[in-house]
C-alpha cells in the first residue's frame, strides 16, 4: 500500500511540473553598454566637509564625565570616540583633535574608576 501511495505521489508531481510555465533564458544583456560611465568622485574643498558629530559628542561627554565623575558619560565618550575613529577618513584626519578627544575619553573612564571616593560629612555629627 505504501508503494502504491508513493507511485501516486510521483505521478502527481510529474503532472504538476509538466504543467508549470517554463523560464526562458535571454542571452542578451538588457543594459546599454554605451550608457555606462565610470564613477568619478566629486571634488570637495576641506572647508565644505561635514562636521564630525561623533567626535564633538565624544569631547563633550569626556569633559562632562571627567569633571563630574560620571561613569555613564565617560563610557559614552569612549564609545563615541571609537565610532568617530572608525568613520574617520584619512583626508579629514586632524591628529591634534583626535588625540585630544581620545585622551578626554580614556581619562574620563580611568579617573571615574581610580579616583578616591570622598566621604560626605553628616550635618549632625
């Protein structure tokens, strides 16, 4: 009985596949070769480059984390600094700004964990 079911299933599949529409292969390229042009990078002056918002945010968070001893701001500065360095193009690299941002981010994290904790005095004794 299983052999009969198997042969019925196979014949049904053969019938289904024979009724399916065929895919026609077109050997011609539909795009025009004459319309192709190589990509040319637009010339942009250094003054017109978009600002590095991640670097600015990293600097602000680093200064805030360092001055206020805020761990979240210090870690945010480090993460945004890494993101800024990852997206940096060599043509727009200002090494003085990169080092300043990196130092504020790293020192913010280091100082929040290594600075001594000040005990607060009680007003009543």
